[in-house]
C-alpha cells in the first residue's frame, strides 16, 4: 500500500511506505495495520477508506488533523 497521501483539499501531506506513514519531511508519524492508522504509541487514530486502492490516498476532512 505504498503511495502519497493527500488531504481533503488535495495538498500532498505524507507518504505510505509499507506499514509506516511519514510526513513530507520523512519523519515517521504513524503505523499502518491493514486500513487502520495508529500512533507510534499504539493508539488507534483513524483509518483509510476501504475503497481506496492504488498509490494515491486521499483523506477525508475529519482526518486532516492527523497531518498538522
């Protein structure tokens, strides 16, 4: 599930590489297990929509807060 992550306004905000989610500067922010997004402490913070396959992932407006 590697690819770019875009916020609800279409701005590139991160990247998925294997089971990890990074910001645009390369800092690891989250772990990805299936479609679930976890903080590095293990706390569930969100998920990718099940219908999003491919290299580009688009967040809905409620998930934009994960990349501020």
